[in-house]
C-alpha cells in the first residue's frame, strides 16, 4: 500500500467552505494535524508539494479515483480546484495507468467510495452524470462496477455520510438509505462528521471527539485510532480527503480511498 498525500499550503486559511468558521483556520495547527495523520497511516507515503495558489490542495482525494491499476484524474466540481489535478497526475503516473476526464464531466473523489469491486458514486453538486459515466467507461472493462447514488442537496460528498471499512462493510449515518450489497456500521446522526473514517490495513482512523462512533466501531470488532481534524473540518474536510491509497498489487483495489 502507498498513500499519496499533499502538503498543507500557506493559503489554507482561504480554503473553500460552506460556512465561514467562527474561528479561522490555524494553518500551523493544520500542519501539525496533517503530520500526525501521515504518521498514523503506517504505510509508505509519497508527498506531493503544496501549491500556495491552491488553498484546497491538501484535500488530494478529490483529484483522482484509483482502482484496479488505473487512475481517473478528475475534473473537480469547484472551478478553483481544477488546477490541483496536474501535480497529482504526475505523481500517480509512476504507479498506475492514467486516464483523463474532460468537460462537461465533473467529479470529486470525495463522492467515490470503493467497496470490493464496486465504486459507489454520489451524484452531487460537485459530481455530474458525465463524470460518473467516465468512471464507468474506464473501470467497467477492468471488472469494477460503478453504482450512482443520489445525494440530498445539503450533502457535499458521498463520503460525508459513509466510508469503507474493508471487506463489504461501511459506516453510514443514521437515517441515510442503505446501499446495496454492503453491511453497515451505523453512525449516530449527531456525530455524522465522524462517518468519514479511514480504514487502512488492520486499523480504522476516526476523528476524535465522537465517542459514540468510536464505540460503534469497536463493538463491530474494529481496531480504532483517533486523530484531531479540527482545522480540516473548518474547510469541510475530513480523514479520507487527505490521501489517495494505491495498492501496490495492481489487481486489488485498496480498501480506504
């Protein structure tokens, strides 16, 4: 397993967010949290340098979707984020086959959740039908099934309400309809932010401050570690947003991206 991450830029305090935080993003604190995240991954890590012209660039997940030895380089739904993809594509090209996405398609990697040989894709304000069709075009012949999921208008990305846990299990926020072919660990609606966990090898990383979610994961037999993500939450980001996982055995998709 290799984890691709991207450094936090000096401009991170200007990252996109649905609502301006009451307390501004502390870039130094974000960098400390990012360093702890990288250490917690516990796998080989490739770091893409930050670009201060791109405040959101540390949220690398949105720039590519990787499965079965291929990467679709996305066309993010927010126009300001589209220049983020070039540097990530160059880094990934050393490890997987690269496929482009062209207008009018838009897609954010945060809308994509791989569970085994299925990619669930949220149809959202950031991801459109053409973007989903491009994923199916690339991954279908590789044996990966793409399943669209309609999202409510108030849900930014699919992974705001769920995340893979390995095998056929996922987290899912209470009240959100079940997805086909998976088993579910329900996350309390009051702790919905914590549904975005990162399963990597034999561990599950979860944001700190959400005890009921941690209890639910441990009750499901999972080994849980908590991480501070306060500064990334201010920019509508969470754990999976900060990495792209690539299985070095190209025939087997990684479980956590």
